[in-house]
């Protein structure tokens, strides 16, 4: 008489599954601590006809915190000579504060020299010019000396002031933004101008406003 031998533990697989079906054919499995994902130790698998979310966090743009008509946060930073300079020092006169990516880059050099070449026009309008980047004081000193820059460069190492003022980044967040502010005698912002790829336009726009104040 023939007998049927079933593999050990195979019988339950012939019975109807007691596990309720979940929508979207999702399956969950726990993983070890060493391979935990951002989903707190759970990995998710989906049927092929469903979109799989990207694990790369989406980049978000920074919304400017300082707008026209506002008084921006004060700051105290070191200039190219290592001296401490506060924003309050310029109160009582217009001041142009321009944030730029870095010393010695082509666009920033062009912008710095354009401010230098028009510096007498800014003085005639009674305004001071202040450039700010994340470079240290020695970098600023060399940059100012090389191009004979007659105005103040401030070192915002760690980009603290840039973040407090809400200067947006460019190129999907990979490059510090190029943004210029014009403050009036009371310290209120009268112009916010952003243009990464036409650095000379910052000079044109700021002078146009200063001459109208």
C-alpha cells in the first residue's frame, strides 16, 4: 500500500492563510538595529505598480526673514583687520549690507570691485558699504588688499548672521546666496535685492535707491 510522506512543517502551508490581506500588497519586516532605516526599524516593500518614495530628503528653499520695512537682527562681527564691528555703528546713515558667497571667486570679485569703483558715489549719497561672507578675517584681509577695497568686509564664520537674516541659498541649496540690503538712517530695510549671476546689478539697484532717499 502506497503511503504519502509530507515534508516536516509543510502541512500548514496547504491550509488557508489566517493572515488578513493588507491593502496595496504591503509587507512589513523587522530589521536589526545595525540596519535600521529612517522608518524606526521597519522596512517596507510595495508591489511594483506603486511608486516607491525616495529616501533622499527634499531640499527646501529658505524664505527671507528680513523684508522691506523691517529692522533686521543686529550683529557683531570682526572685519578684515580683526576689529569688532556692530550693525548699530552705522545707525544714523544709510548702509548697504551685501552678502556674497566667498572671497576670490569670479562673481564675488567682480561684485567687490564694482562696489569699489562706485564707492565715491555711495559716499556722496552718505552711505556705508559692508560686505559679509563666511570667510575668516585673514581671507578678507588678503582679498581687500589685493583688490584695494575701501570698505568693510565682515567675517560671518558659521553663517550665523546669514541664517538669522534668512538669506536664501542658490543652486538647490549648494551655494550661499548673493543678496543685498539697503538700510535707511533709522535702520529699516528699504531694498532687498537678490541676483546670483549678475553681481554688478547689485550696485546699480542700490545706487538707484540711495539716490532717491
